[in-house]
C-alpha cells in the first residue's frame, strides 16, 4: 500500500446479543474487541475465524465496523471504495 492510498480501517468486535438477529449486546462489559485491520479483507478473515469459534452459541455475534467511514464519511466518494 502506498503512502498516498487512504487507510480503510476496520474494527472487528463481538459478543452475546440480547435477541437472535439483534445488534444489541447483552452485556457491554463483555464485548470483545478482536482487532483493528487495515482493510476489509483482513477484517473479514478475523470476523470469520471468530464467528466459526462461536458457532455453537446462537446469541454470539461478531461485526465488522467500517471505521474509515466514521473518520471521513466522504472518503468512499473521493476514493471510489
């Protein structure tokens, strides 16, 4: 990645949700921060690994958060990503 290319940071988090299909965590103190990744592909790989580890718990969910969209909401329009 060149220095002029934008960083498309992604955060992977997870935890037990209150209801199936929901996005509200049951206990915020138990939310796991898996990591911060430089691109979506790396974040998706980490997300998939954590999701597979918790497949037996239907209430456990992991998410990829597009940090770059929060830092600069217009970035995707400028860079085409």
